[in-house]
């Protein structure tokens, strides 16, 4: 058995409750655990999301427990289900009404690629009209997959710079979507 040596603290600031980090990291941590999702559910993936909110999976453990049904109060857009081409302008308007910073998750096969509906009336992936941050596969995806997608968004939010959304590259991205 090895003996553990306890050493003295290095010179500098010390004391209980003292912690040094960057302002950017603190804001990223706060944002990642206070996401307000807007469920844009049009079909069966919405039912799986309802199961994710329920007591068996309890998405509130990850700081996204209160779904918002107004785009002005949400910062995470969860697009679930089939999006028809007639619904595309509505989805784009909802995205445009959200305040920055905003993130988008495409949940299920229909939102990511049109799913089994390879027809003229179904949008073949929402990334044709709005930028998508995370894709969750499945038809419909299991609640565990939705939670995993939420955890991936949290990692992305924690590591995102405060000024990334004000950059020229981000403006070019939004202009490519005519937003």
C-alpha cells in the first residue's frame, strides 16, 4: 500500500470558495444547463419526446425541463417529424423569431433526411432551410437517443465562444439560408 503525501498549497490566492476561470466558461456552463427547448413536433417523434419529458427518463436532470411554446422564450429548437414544403416557411419563421444564441436539433429520420417520404411534398431534411447543430437518427428515436442529443448540445454550448454568433462566418451561414 502506498503512502499519500499531502503538500502545501502554492503561493497565491487561497481560501474556501475561491475558483478562477474565464467568464466565457462560466457563461457556457450556465447556458448549457438552462436550455429552454421549443418542440416543433409534427408526428411520431413528438410522442417519443413526450416520453423523454416523463418520469421514466426525466429530461429535467439535464436542465431542459420546461418546454417553451413561444419562439421568443426558447433557445433550443427541437424539430421532430415530417416537415412538408408548405410547413417549411413556418419553421423558418419560428427559427428567425428565436433570440440569439439559438441551437437546432433535428430529431428522427424525417427531420434529418425526409425519412421514408421521398415525395415532392416532403422536405428532404430541415438543413435545407435552417442550420442544424445536432442530428438524432431513428424512426422514431428512442428517448435515450434524444437525451444523448441533448447532452451533445450541452457540450457544444459549453465550448462555444461568446462571440462566435457575432462572427463574419456565422453571418455568411445565415445569409446562405436567407435569414
